[in-house]
C-alpha cells in the first residue's frame, strides 16, 4: 500500500479518480459507477472503485445541488400525492385518522415515534420529517 501512496501525483496523472469539478466529470463518473454496480460479482478493486466514486459523486452533488429543507407537513403531503395515498393509509404510522388529519392541518407536530415509523415506511432519513427550524445548528 505504501508504494501506491508514495507518489499520489503520478497516480492522478495516470488517470486515478480525482475530485469532481464540473457536471461533465460528474456524468462520466456516474456512468462508470453504474457500470461497476451492475457487475454480478465485482472484484475487490472494483468494490473499492465503487466506494471511491460514490464518495466523490456524493461530495460534488451535496456541494453543488443541495436539497433544501422542507416543512414536515409539505414532505408528508408530497409523499401522499406522489404515491397516490390517502390520509387513511398513514393510520399505522400515526395511530388514528384524526392524528393524521391534525398533523396535516398543522394542529400537531410529529412525535419521535411517528418520525421513526414514517422514516421506515418511506425509507427516508428521519431528518426529512424533523422541522427544519428545530434542527440543531452545526
């Protein structure tokens, strides 16, 4: 491993992945990543390439295309609309139809339990369901 790291400049000069600086590089790296992740049995070096490319792509996208935070009510309403769900469909996460209604009308905030259940159901980070104004500042 130390011989590989002895001259990182040579590695990069030979075409080793580097920090993504523009959308053209993003597109190229994404295409390579898709090809690698479609392999049935990637080798150890291909798995490492997948991990590295993923990190580089995520870094570029988070920096250049940040996802704005939204109010939890808007998030839930959007999920209902895009998945053709009704308030009744969320009863398992809220406990009752009236609890769903009260949340969607702004009368109640989400509880920690509801956040966990919504996060699990929609396979989204719990952060999505936390009021942006209540998130701790970093």
